[in-house]
C-alpha cells in the first residue's frame, strides 16, 4: 500500500529554537557573544577547506554569520545547533539541519568543528544526538549528508553515526574553481 503523504508540521520547532544536551556539549542556538569563538574557529583555512566559504578575516565575518543563521531560522530554512563545550563554556562547532523538505520528511546535515577541538569525538557525540532528535522528535524519515570524497574525517563522522554511503556524484559542482564530487550518505528512520 502506498505511504500516506502528510507534510511534517515543524511549526513548534521554529517557535522555540530546540536545545539539546550530550555528556560534554550543550547544543544550542548561537548568541552574539559567541562571535569570538566562531572567529577563532573559522579563520583557520582547514575549517573551510572542503566547502565554498573562505576563512573568516575579521570578527565582523563571524558576527555576520550569526546574523545569517538567525535569519535563516526565522525563515524556517535552517536550524543550527551551536556546540558549547560545557567544561569551558566555549563554542567549538556547529551542526545545521538544512535543505529541509517537510513534504518528503527529509533534511540534510552540515557540520563543522574548530580544528583545536578535532580528534576528541565531539562531532560524533553531537551528530548522533541531533540525528536521534530529527528522526524521533521531529519525525523525519531520511537524513542526508553530502561530503567531498577527499574529506575522510567527515565521512568517518557520517559512518560512525550510522549513515550509509549511497552514491557519489562525480564532479557535481564547482567549488573554489575546481570540480568537486559529492559522496552522499544517509540514514533512514527505523
Ligand atoms: C569533519 C570534522 C567535523 C571531523 O572532526 P573529527 O574531530 O574527526 O570528528 P569527531 O569530533 O567526531 O572526532 C572523532 C575522532 O576523535 C577520536 N577520539 C578521541 N577521543 C575520543 C573520545 N573521547 N570519544 C570519541 N572519539 C574520540 C576518534 O577516534 C576519532 O578519530 P579517528 O577518526 O581518527 O578515528 C572536522 O574535520 C571538521 O570540522 N572539518 C572542517 C569542516 C568540514 O569539513 N565539515 C564537513 C563538511 S561535509
């Protein structure tokens, strides 16, 4: 029998920004006071190596990012969980829920961590919690992540969080003047 198509009602998640917690992290919306921490993370070329953005040059770039993220939440386009490291009260990364398609019960994840805090399991810890929230609380059926196949660390996070490689779209986009492929990872509910 065909599945009944009822678009997800996400209104309550956009009325009040959700906050989650893991053992070491508070997953919460950014505040303007996070700009220093975000600048520290995103001035490092390593952070943006596999994405379309250039490294942040001034604190104003970090502030502008916080404003854009807040606007995209207002427009119901993106939910960003900033990661506050509980032991240091410091913002060390983020995970976005974006490309949200309520009619298909599907969304995409994007994530980034300050290089100083890599290699400690923080991203895996956060993404596992966020996937659980998106599937169980928000009711999504499918969560995708698109990784540059050269970005082995990102692929390892996706795999550790239960996402499966489904396809690689070869030379699918032009990023920073070169052809880039997209490795598609996904997890389904249930
Ligand atoms: C992708 C990215 C988030 C991966 O970061 P990461 O630190 O490797 O991922 P985690 O925080 O989950 O840490 C996992 C590593 O910590 C290790 N680790 C150390 N202590 C740990 C602990 N207490 N618990 C769990 N893992 C621990 C794990 O063994 C693992 O290392 P391995 O992959 O060599 O086996 C990071 O490289 C990044 O932000 N890159 C720039 C942005 C980017 O490319 N984003 C992805 C776009 S699709």
